[in-house]
C-alpha cells in the first residue's frame, strides 16, 4: 500500500499500533537502514473483526434501500469519485 504522509506522521501511527500490539517493527533483510512494520496475530484478528463489522453494516444498509433508491444512490456515489 502506498500512502502520502510525512514520515513523522507514519512514525507516530506505527508507534501507536505497536503500543497496542497490532504491529511489530522488524529489520529489513535487504536494507539495514530500513525498518518494516509487520502485522501481529492480534492485528490480523482486529482487522478481520473490522471487516466483519463493515460487511454487517453494509448488509443492513442494503436491506433498507429499494431498487429505485439503490440506483439513485449508485449514481450519486459514482459522481463523488
């Protein structure tokens, strides 16, 4: 994944993720100047739980939108891209 952020912002984000046990820092075997963030088992569990929640919300929302409303919503969302 490519992100557009200043390095200090990424460092702070990784610091927080590491403090929460969601990632750990490891040395890059190909570049000794670099450090990589690796997702931990807990991080993978939390990600999967988040995906399930998003899917649940999407399914519930889809139940409330009729065919005509869905078409209108799709047009509006497509225009926002």
